[in-house]
């Protein structure tokens, strides 16, 4: 797993070649490009992804998302957006 920010898919966005998702990242919704994921990966609302530089790098389960967040916390990144 790459070091990135975990986020939870809110919904897929229409258009954009089906390559954009609205993702909740520590309480803030962001547009994330999912076009780098393998073609067989399907995203549904509630799925977890790891994001790097605005791109989804991999789909993970909740434990994988927690592991990514723990790695960020070890480097000093807070879990909530308003603590930055």
C-alpha cells in the first residue's frame, strides 16, 4: 500500500468518463480521479480508497484505511480537518 490519504466514496460523479468520485476525506468532500484504478475495480458509496495527489491509488477495506490514517498520524497529520 502506498502512503496516502484514506477517503470514503460518497458517490461517483456523472460525466468525466466515469473517472471522478466525490470522496469524504476527514469530513471534507473532494473530487478524486479514480481513472488509475484497475478496470475491474468498481466503486460504490461507502468504499474506501487511498488517495495520492488527487488520484485514487487503490481500493482498501476499512482496516486498510485505518492503517493509512495511522501512518499519517505518526508523521504528525491530525485525524480531523479542523486541527490542521
